C-alpha cells in the first residue's frame, strides 16, 4: 500500500467506516510485513493513525445515534441507548 496523498487524506472524513477500517487493516499488514523503508513505515504509521481516528470518530457518532423506542403514556418517546461498560 502506498502512502496517501493530500487529496486522499481530505477524503478520509467522507469515506465509510468499513472502507476506513479496510484501509487501516492494509496499513497494519504492510507495517507487520516489515518490508518498508523507514520513511515508508513512518508515512504508513501516520496514515494508520489518521484512519484509526476516522474509525473512532465514526464509531462514536454511531453510538450517539443509537436510540431505543420506549412506549410511554404519552405515546412513543425516544431515549438515548446507554451502553453498560464492564
């Protein structure tokens, strides 16, 4: 996988979670293979960190959108879905 150019970096926010995750997996694989030069590895690491941030931001946004419908006396109401952390 080659390093991302500036226009590709600008499109990160617009790509889907699945696409960002797939690209991140490619970056990790390239780093794990150990065949990159130092400069290439640094650029891949930078790209991976950007992709990880995009994935994290998209997951946070999705978590905030998850809602459950409750049936109450006044009809249907929307309530934020709370996740129990272990």
